[in-house]
């Protein structure tokens, strides 16, 4: 079901509701947007500071961190007219 943006906060995970991930440097992993929105009416921006992001679709992203550390990832969903903007939950990635 496609939800109204103004009422549903975006939810992202690593799959199966997992919101924390331990991985190694230069190992790709997938981030999924689980909340469905009308793709023609909204824009999607995944924020993964210091990470390399490849967008597969508005609902699937591949992320790689080249350096060890602890990182946070979130996504912002904006309406086309920028009147509505929602931030998702935050994912934690621990890279060794």
C-alpha cells in the first residue's frame, strides 16, 4: 500500500528489520526503504556520510565504507514541492 507522506515516517533497515550492522571496510551492504511512497510525487535522499552510495532504486541502496569506524545512515523523503520532509529512523554501521 502506498502511504501519504505527511502521516508515515520512512523506515529503513538492512533487511528483515535489522537496524545495526557489523561489517568490514570495502564490503558492500544493502539498505532498504521499507515504507512505500508514490515515486512520482516524492524525492529520496540517502545520507551515509563518508560512505560510497549506489542507488539501485528509490527503495534499495548499496553502501560501502572504505575506512573503519562507526557510521549512521538515514534517508529523507521530500514532497516534490518541498512542503513536506520526513527523516527516517537511523541505522548504525560498525566497520572494522
